[in-house]
């Protein structure tokens, strides 16, 4: 775990392991990985309907993998075969209307089938997101929430367009993760997009969190599910992740594992409680830094990192040799 620089992760090795484990062949991911280190591990994709077979001979594993062995067939097929309505392009006005209608239907399904639970969620969620005064008042408008939510979003858009003093910072567009939130080019479609995001977040959070206080709090701030939490989960499961070389405690850089000076990879620094790449810093080895002290100086001078924890790991780039 954590040592991807020694041996780049290859898709065919993971598939061999998954396939072997699924079919009870005894060719686990670890065995496939070890076999790959010695005599090579080969996986071939095919379109046959029978289950894939895996074998291990003399440390070498060979597997014929059907796509259905790696994905949930019905869900994958539904996604793969999906088409925009009436032949219109994705994210067109008509497409956005369809998406909005589906979210509205889910909202009222939740409200009608679980009214007490949904109202309890709305009370907690609205207080968190809209304040102790406006939040509870908005709960009384829960039956009309799709309209209320849309009005709020359209008001934000109007304010941003015509108020020269309006703040332009938007968490959705603040980091590399903004690719998930770039609005459609059409004005009408983009307005529907804003309404869709707000309502789907509201409804989706209820589906995921229900009335759990900690879960609802995490819609606002990740106090438990920080980088260290997920790294610990990955490590406990034997997963591979970029090699961590250090961590930042808000004031000082502490080295982990072989340390900052190890290897030839560039260094990426990620805030523990951030998301979507917001706050990431990438330091080029041999250019931005060569020593522990240089990284310490850079982070100490960075206002966004003052008093905030972060993890530093090797920057892993996509392999140019992996094919499917």
C-alpha cells in the first residue's frame, strides 16, 4: 500500500485479480500482482457471454475477462446506451428540462413516502445552510421547495449579473473539480442547470444522509471524512495509493515514510479537509524544491495553509503504456 512509484498500477493486473476472486480461481489481486512482477500477468477482454476463466501456472496468470465481470451489467448498460431526449444534444434545454423533472419526481416521492423523516432532514439541513432564523422558516415551505429553491438560485444569478458588489467566488468552480459544474452554454439551459444542481443536492443529500446529524454536517464541512480518514481506509484494505512523503500540521512539515527528498516524482500537497482539488499545491522537484526546508518555507508562506492540516504525496501521472 502506498508504493505506486515502485511499480505503476496496470489495469490488466487489477482486472485479473478481480476476475480471479470473483470466479473462485484463487488468482487474487496480490497473486496476480506478484505474478506480473516475475513472469507477467496477461488479461484479454472479449465479448463472450460465458464467465471469464483465470489460471495460475508457474507464477503466471492468464485471464479472459468479460466486461460484465467488471461492471454492474444493467447499470452499465443503462449508462452506456443513454441518449439525450428526442435526439437533442446533451445539456440542451430539453435535456435539462428532463433532468429537472426527474429530480422533482424524486423529491416528491421522498416527501410523500417519508414525510416525517424528510421534514426532520429539512429542519436540520436548512438551519445549517440558511441559518437559525431563515432555516426553520423555510421548512414550512417544504411542499413548495422545488419552486423556492429555484427562486433562490435565480435570485443568485440575477444578483451576480447586475450587482457590481456581488462576490464572484463559487465553491463549485474554485478548483480542478469545476469540470463537474461547468454550466451549459445556452442561457436558458444554464438557468435550468442552476436550479437542477440546487434541488438535486438537496434531495440527494436526504437520500444519502436521512436524519443523521454527522452526515448532514458533512454536507457543509468534512470534519471526520478528511484525507487521513480515507487514506487509513485505503491502507487497511490493502489498496494502492500515491506514496505519502510527509504531512503539514498547520505550522510545520513532518516527514513520512522515506521523506520529502525521496524519489524523482513531483510533490502534490492537498488540504486534509478540502475537496475537488481546491487548495492543491504542486511542487516540481528540482525546480520548486529539492529539500525539506524549501517545501517548509513555501507552505509557511502560503496563507491558505496557515493552521490547516495537509498531506503531501508523490504526484502520480497516468501511464502512457496501459491499454484496454
